[in-house]
C-alpha cells in the first residue's frame, strides 16, 4: 500500500507581490494540469493577519507541502496566527528562490522533505548555566 501523498497548498502571494509572476503562474498552471488535489489561497500573510481559521485546518494535515516564500516566513505566519506547523510534517517550497521546474519537482515528488527552521527562542532561565561558584 502506497502512503498517501502530502497535501499541497499554493499561496498566490496576491498582496505582497514578492514572487516572480511568471513562476507563480507556471507553478499554478502545472499544478492544475497535474491532476493532483491542492488548495490555493490568495495570500498567507493576509490570512495570518486575520487569524483565518482555515490556517488551523491546513496546519493539522498529516503532511503538507506549501508553495510560498521562505520557510522561516511561512513558519512564523502560521505561528503568529496561533496555529503552528508541525516541523516533521511540513515542507515549504520557496517560490522566491526556485525556478518553476525545480519548484514543481518538489511539489509533485512523492516524498516529503521537512525543512522548517529550528526554533530560535531563547533558552529558559531554568536551563541557563549557574553563575555561582
């Protein structure tokens, strides 16, 4: 039995307009042509600002590939909306840096390559080394 493919989420980055329009259009067109089920949203930044409840549903998928911008930005967009992504179950395909063919290769690949950055929160006071001698 083959494992179920990861869910696909495509962000059109409508408001910030930071992704090359040709890359966005090409990726969206090829996703449509692929026959794979995917969800397209206008703008994850805007959804995060509104704390859109759909983000919670998207974050709870057992495995998800997100076509958007930088993995660190996507991670914090979901976290700031109160619905953090599971780092072990999320791959962000960076449309700002990848070409259309490279982005599609990752989006349509059967495997999931989690790539959210590690948490950068400071160590708690209880884990800090003692300064007493």
